[in-house]
C-alpha cells in the first residue's frame, strides 16, 4: 500500500541560545503535493526545514520518513534518503563555474579517474535547459546576478532526483519568466510524485502554486488548511494573529527641495544615459525587470562602482563620488539588495553591526563608551521592532527579516538625508514589510529623500509617490501622479513596450 505521507514530523523542538525557536511543532508532506509553510520571519519555518534537510541535527521530537522513524544526522544522509533543500541564503562558491557548483563533490569521472568536464558541462546544460535558463554552464558564479544564482541553486537541487524538495524563498530574486519556468518544473515534479515544501512570503504566488498550507507563529504550530479554502487576507491573519489594515501606508507630505539629482549617467552597456531626481519628503520608486540596471545605478550613485560619464548633484551642488565613504559624508545611505554579503558582518554582534556606519553616537569626551553605544543601538532596534534576546546576539543567528532590520538600524544611525533602499523587503514576511513601509514613511515625514528599488510591482505602486521605470539600462518611463499608477502602464514601460521622451519630464517632474 502506498504511503499517504512521505514525511511526518511530530513535537519538533529546537533551542538556540536564549531562544526557543520551535516549540513542539508538527509538519508533514504527501507525495505529489506542494505543501506551503507560512509564517513571519522568526516563526521557525526555515528552522524546521533545516532539521528535515539535516543542516540542524540538534532537535527533539519524532521524524517518520516513508513509514519508518529516523534520526537525522547529516545533510549527506538526508540527501541519500531523498531530501534536498534550496536555501534562501545561497551557498554557491563564486570562484567556480556554474557546472562545478552543481556537481561539487560528485563530478562525473573518466575511466582514468579524472574529472569528465565534457560530461559535467553537458549534464549541467540539460538541467539549466529543463528550467528554461539561458545561464551558461561555464560562467563563473561571481559574474551572475542574485536571480541567476537562485536559478543555479534550483537546477542543482533538481540534479539530486529527490522525493522531497524544500524550496526556501525560491522566487525572491527571479524574473517573471523565471518564476513561470519554476512553476512548470513544480507541476512536472508533482506529477512524478515528488513532494515540494514551499516557503514564500509572496501570498499571491502561494495561492497559485500551493495545495496545502501550514502556518507557524513565534515558533508554534497554528494550523494546516487547504490553500483553496482560504483567502489571502485569512492567510495574513493566521500568520500575524490579527487583521492587517493599511498595508501600504502613505504619509501625506508636500515634497520639498530636490536633494538628489542624477544627469545622464552612463556605464558601459549597463547604464545608457540615466537621469532622475529625488525630493525631500518623497518616496521615489524604481521598477524594472532583471537586468534593467536599477541596482547598478544605485551602486554608481553611492560610489561602489565607477561611471563613464554623467553628473550627480546633492542639494543642488555637483559632487564627485568615487567611494562609499564619500557618499556617506555627503549624507547618502544605501541598503544593498544582498544583506548577507554586503549589508552585515554575520559573525559580528548586533551592536557592532549597527555601529558599522557611524560610531559618533557611542563617543564621549573621554572616547568610546560601550554603555552609550548599547543605549543608542537598543533605542534604534526597539524603534523598528528587531526581535532578538539581546544586542550581543550575532547577526547570523537572526531570521532574514530581522537581519534586514539590523541593516536599516545601521543606516538610521547615520541620520542620512538621502536613503536608498534596494529591495528592502526581499524575503521578508508581511508583518515586517508593513513595519518597513512605516519606517520609510516616517523618514519621508522627517524630510528625507527616500529612493526605493523594488521588484514587487504591488509594493512599488503601493509605497511610491513617483515611479521611474527602467529597461535594459535606459529610463523608459516616469509616472509623477499616483493616480496614474497602474500595473499595465508600469509593466509596459518595464518591458520596453512603451517609450517616452524623458528629457523634459525629468526636468519638470
């Protein structure tokens, strides 16, 4: 008789220093289904999946796999049993090729025992083709975008031919085409009897792809329901324990002076004469598909990358920004899209991370004061609800959403006038997203110029006061009036289907 469940996890408890991460929770998965695991950051979703995948073996409770009780001892043992995981935080080696990463430690070999490069590249190409990816199997991972690295992780997981595939935020950095390709792969895997455990904060896609839904809250099991039986509003209420209202708050502020102006910025084939401006008391949104050049533009403005030509003005004065330190001294802040490698030092504690960009609040007439630093940083952490037992906790031990909040604290600590948020809510739950939107609005009310890059169309429309749209390194549209914000118009600009002369609009807008 066929097993109804591939895996059943019962009374799973996990403890970290000072934190009860999971409190006797349960989860199961059936063959040929997508079982969505939903909850706010810190709810325990990734924690329980790391137990199932063998990453975390320090747990209590019972795990029944294919009808037999097992003890999880390692990733390798779980993979041999048929469990594979695609991590939210990617684990690729950037100094190796795509194919080398996909088959690391299990490369095909020739009769003489040497690596069969031709076979390895061919197998990698077949896997990439199966998910409609045009990434070269010979490309160095260091040259790939975050979204492309995610696709490599997905292809790598598929190569193990498992009975259970855990997908932790698999679409957080994918283009619409890549998401559609992933959903086709999921449908194919379901038909082959594979169980998919799907973790995502994108509730609209959960409604499309999920079969069953289990909700965790604060390390506790809440409920398991059929996705078809609940609305998105009900999903949110189950996650946060309350109804979410005013999801996209928009403070009514009269825009002030232009704090940042960018004129005709060019950089190779990446940026092709981009101009825009951002005003005090305004959230300036940037939308575009993968490869549009939005992140590259923000890196140039912040001095992280050079440009070939163009002009940057801060508070009306032309400036030369050749380093991030110079940008910071001019009152700019940049929350990078990759918080783990560029926004935080994961082995540092929260106090150290928050103080990275500005030590002045911790200084006295006699020098550095740890007590003053902790008092200041605790105030910042409390102001945006960072969930942690103490500021002595290392950043690597926090959930993704709380890590992002620490990055925000770091830049709030500088009191910058121009704050650039690059994908500020990627991989963050709905409750934390709403809190970040409120933070952005409070900065707007304080007369800051807020620039937000977002791949989430609803977010860009809901939060922005003005939207610039980019396509393949060019500015293809600017929409000045929120009354004109429509998905059709924004996507039209983002795909290059619509074009407008921005030279006059950029000056007048």
